[in-house]
């Protein structure tokens, strides 16, 4: 299972699982099937108009040029722009396009990915795309490499939601320690919970401790408190747990 770490806008790194090549191929097949189905429906509709209304074959040529051809050419790019990095096939497979630097992909990023589909998929019958996705560390085809994007599974490997966060423990008679935690957002708290989950799963990884330490320092800075108390992993984790508990008590 390949994974990739992406730094969020809150300067927190979250690990995502990369989809397998088979999953990406299935997503492409689903999109292809949808295009074929839509094409058949449009053809039947035009045939009906040709028969009932009396449209000419010249009209059908214009119809194909103005509707069917753009549909086949721009379907993937249009869907990814409208649906935040997902085509219908990608959504069905639970995957989407993201930027490696954590930013939201721009129109130019989607255009770059789309423009190299001809090289990645059409010219090589998909062989080049499969080779690159399988062989590169970040699962990128040529369009992804040039656009600085990749495709991830929608849920991170340490996904948490607010319901899980609220169920951490009972807070009856609990007295908050850091009343300024209300300056944080729900997304900030979910990010902290994700980091704590990762620290629990991989307690001996140096990178995990560095990430935990950095998260604690940034949190302390925002709370305007001393940063000298985080001399051990246990103290760091306890501080972040306290911040989570205080946030829940003061905001729920």
C-alpha cells in the first residue's frame, strides 16, 4: 500500500493512501461507460428529431461537432473542475486529484493534466499512464508530474470526524485548562486528533515525533503559552489531548 504525506493549509501533514492502478483504471472505465451511454442517448434523441422534426444530416454533423465532440474531449477536465478533482468514475471509486503542496488545484493544473491525457492514455493506449502510475513514488502519470498533482483516496489513512472527536471521553465536571482554544477551528482540532492517532500507531517513528512536536509548538504559539513544557513525547501528547478536551467542553 503506497501512501503520500500532504501538508495542509494549517501546516499539518496528513497521510493519504494512494489508490491502486486497478482502481484508477476502473474509474476510467466507469467514465468511459458513462460517455458511451450519454452518446447513445444523444444519438437516439437526434434520430427522433431527425424523424419527427425533419432535421437534416447536415444538422447532425453540426450537432456532433458542437455537442458530442466537446463531450468526449473535455468531459474529464470539466468534471474535475466542477466536482473538486473528481470525475463520476473517480467519485464512484472514492478517489480524487489533489496538489502535492496541499493547495487546491487551479484551472491551469486541471488543464495540464487533461492536455497530457493524449500522450498518457490515447497515444500509448494507456500503457504509459499505467507504467508511470505504477513506477513513480507518488503514483503520477505525466500530466500529474507536470501539474504537481496526484490522485489519492478521499479518506486519509488516519481519518477522523467530529462525532469521533466528541466521543473521546466524558467531560462531566471537567475544568478547561486553556480557555483560548476557541480561537481554533473544527478543522484544526480534527488535524490535531489525526496527528495523535498517527503517534499512537507509530510511536517509534522519529518523523512522527517531529510532527507531534511541531504541532504542539504551533498550537502553543496560537494559545500564547510557554513552549518549554514539551520536553518528552508523553508531555507533548498530553498537552494536545488537553487542548482537544478543552475545545470540546468550551464549544459543544
